[in-house]
């Protein structure tokens, strides 16, 4: 790119939501470039759930079959008591999801999915090592300045830059996210070690204790060769400067090992590396766009991961935003941003609220309002 090139749309952040936005906006005919502060793509993060609601979007992008081939297809979301193993709920997925919700439900490694998303974007449109340091809104565009000295003029800017969003800061001022009072441990577990226990590990189980403490476990590969868990643990505070810190098997045993079900003990014994992360919150946003700036995903509705829908909501945002801009054209972006926010706000806020309450699928309930939703064809709210 030349020093200052003008493009239709700049997407700040090339994570799961940002990469989806770029793909869908390019598909809609816009000139789109993504700017990512990370220096390169790495297999970061851990496992992720992708519901039928979002697999329908990947179908539109052309990635559904590829992701379905990589990911695991759980037959159910099981909720079980962490001590007795009693089943609290059995939510049907698998063939039922295909039939009732119109697409598969998969669990997959975040990095494997992200790699496919990045590969699907046209060469030369994703720019790594670009950390946004300033933006100036001008009459006909927004001048973006990056820490490497590059400048780009974009007619519209999509903030897909996460909970510490620079775009959000520009719109609403500096405000640190609030610690939610919860941390999560993340660990990848080798299935071979689990198999040595002789126990039959189901592909998707949430183990529950009192005060909503839990361990969410699931396979991240179709062949079952990789197993992952994330915990939710209420704590008094987070005193670390780093985004995450190392944890240990001993810490897992101290939190969950007391009278734990043999399958939980087996899971903890098979843990190799484990890290712990703080969960941050913000209140629901007073606005999702201003002028030529618009936000999606964690930049405007961060949520604790307890419903396994955080990334899904960002990708749904991307789909509705792309549809709204296709409808109005980039010139009438104000109308498009209004349609986008009206269509998304209630649903995203409801998911945010339930995620933060951590009640999802603990008891038998019908998840169709989440999984049967079709962002590609849902009615747009004007």
C-alpha cells in the first residue's frame, strides 16, 4: 500500500469477528482491508463453540464444510454435577441440530477456525503489525495512523478490536473494563491420557459445582484427538498486570478436586499446561456507532464466556452489519448503522445478560432462540 491509500472500509482487528466482517463486506462488493496489531497469525487461544446460528454465516462465506470437517460434533451439551456425575440436563445437538436448527453445532480450536478465516480473505488485504494509535474524522473519511508510521484513509471504520477497543475509546472516552469477579482456567488435554483412565469422556460436558463454579469440557477435533476445558471460578480480585498467568494442576485440584467425580479427577490428572485468565465486563453500550465509526463484538458487548456465544455474537454482528451496508450502500452509512444496531441490540444484550448470569443449559431448556436464528436471512429492523 502507498503511504496514504483511500479504501471503502477499514476493519480494525482481524480476530474472529473482524475476519468475518472483512469476508462478508468484501463479498458485498466493498473494498475492505483489515488491520491487526499482532505481528503474525498464531494458533492462539483455545477451544470454541460454534452454534448453527453462526455455521449459517460460514455457509455464506464458503467455510461451513471445511470447519465442519475440522471440528468435533457433540451429540449433546450435557450438564452434570461435578461431584455425583448426575445429569442436570441433556441438550440435543448432533443430528438434531442439523435437522431442527439447519446447520451443525461444532466445537473447534479457535486457532484452527481463525486460520481458515484468514485464508479465505483475498491476499494483500490483511495487514499484521498494524496497531492503531490515532484516528481523525474528516469530512469524507477517517484518517487512521498506525504505530509503524503507516496512514490509511477509510470512508468507514469497523472496530473489531476487542474489549480494550481503541475505536470505543475514541467514541466514548477512556474507561477501563471492570473485573467481573470471575477467572477462567484454560487447558488443552491430550485424549490419550484421558483414554488411559478407562472412562468414556463425552464430547461436550459442563461440570457444575455450587456458586456456579464449573468446568466446561469438550473435544476440539473431529477425530477426538484433542480435548479442552475452560473453568469459571468466582474470586475476590485480579492482581496481575499480565493478560493471563500460568496456573497448575495443583491449583485445579485445590479448586475442584474435593470429592470430585472420577471423570473430573481424570481430567485434572491429564492436564499438562494450564493458564488462568480474568473475565472483564462492561455495561451495555449507550451507542454502537458514531459518524463513520461502528463497533462489533467485544468492543461493544463483551460477555463472560459461560454461554459459549461471545465469538458467535461478534460474527452475527458482522453478518447483520454487512447486510445493512449492502442494503443502503456506503454513502448512506448512517441509516445502515441504525439498522445494524436496531437489529442486534436486544439479542446481543440478552445473550450478554444470560452469559454473565451463567445459567445457560444448566437445567433442561429449549435453546432454539439462539441456535435456530439465521443472521443471513433474519429480518432487519429499521
